[in-house]
C-alpha cells in the first residue's frame, strides 16, 4: 500500500509539473499582432495584463516546487529518515496546501482580469479585445484550463500529504503518536 501511494504521488506530481509548464508556456509565448487602425499594429502579449505576468511567475514557482518534491522522494526512498518523518510530513503538507491554494487563486484572479478583455467595460469605455485577438484569447483560455487541472491535481497531492501526516497519530488518543 505504501509503495503504491508513493508511485501514485510521483505520477500526480509529474502530471502537475506537465500542466504547470504547459500553462506557463501557453501564456508566456502567446503573442498576436494585428492592425488596429490605419496601419497601426498592436501586439498582444501576456505583458499587457499584470495578472497574466503573475500567473507565469506563480506557475513556474509551483512547477519548481513540485520538481523539488520529486527529488525529495528519490532521496528519501534511498535513506532511512525515521527521526524526521513527522517534521518532513508536516512541512510537506503545509507547502503542498500553500502551492495548491496560491496556484488556484492566481489562476482565478487571471481569469477575472481577463474577462475584461473578453467582455469589455462600457462604464470605463474599454473595448472588447478578444474580438480582434481571437487566437491570443483562445490560447490564454487553454492555459487557464491547464492551470485549473494542475490545481485540482495539487489538491489531490495535498490530500495524500494530509493522509501521510495523520496516519502517524493514534486513532484512540487525541494528538498522540502511534507507538512504533
């Protein structure tokens, strides 16, 4: 059971890294140039919206964190860390939850900020940008989808981390460790 859960977590982390890198690349390398008025060209990039810049930074950092966690799995499987298992398990739980929440929050904030590009705002006299830059907007939408898939997978990893922490405690006594 323990080996199967470790393999499952490794597969989940590899999937998360794939989706986070895909999100980062779809946003960071997405550009589209169009003629907007009498030969004047406008280039749409992720730099035009601060929320998209933050999404690139956060997804890159989350992918790096998950890569470090994969390295931790490979080193812990070779050595025996009995004394520090509890501390490592708690730290992994907190960091996994932080990564999942921040990635989900940043993705959601980017979706909210991007809705102005899709719908515009008559009150501020902002025009719809996605009418002119359709390929750019579709690619950003695909990046948001990948970001949400990564967030859901990171929530599953966080659940595994919570299970790993709380299985160390006695089911009969509150906050008392199981005897070994």
